[in-house]
C-alpha cells in the first residue's frame, strides 16, 4: 500500500463540510483539521502510484470548498 500525505487549503466557512467530503473519497483513509498555513491534511492510501494522481488531481478538485493542495 502506498501512503501519500496531502496538505489542503479550504474556504474557511466550508472546512467541516470539505473534510467530510474528502473522508468519503475512496482511498482517503484519514482527514485531520490542522492550524497554520493549511486547513486540512488527508492521508491517501492506494495500492498503485497511478491511483494517487487519480485521487488527488481528478477527484479532489470536485470537492466543494477545496482551494489548493500540496
């Protein structure tokens, strides 16, 4: 299993909803609320590297309130 840590900036008013939507994505195993430059941290665990790109670049942008990932 491949683990990726994704830092997420979200619209302030939508952080709880954005976190919930992220947690529902297949491959996302954990979502944490954090303070500082980033609002959320998502742990993505997938069996193959190409699935990381699919989850982060194709599925994450469909989540309302998500502004940026790193």
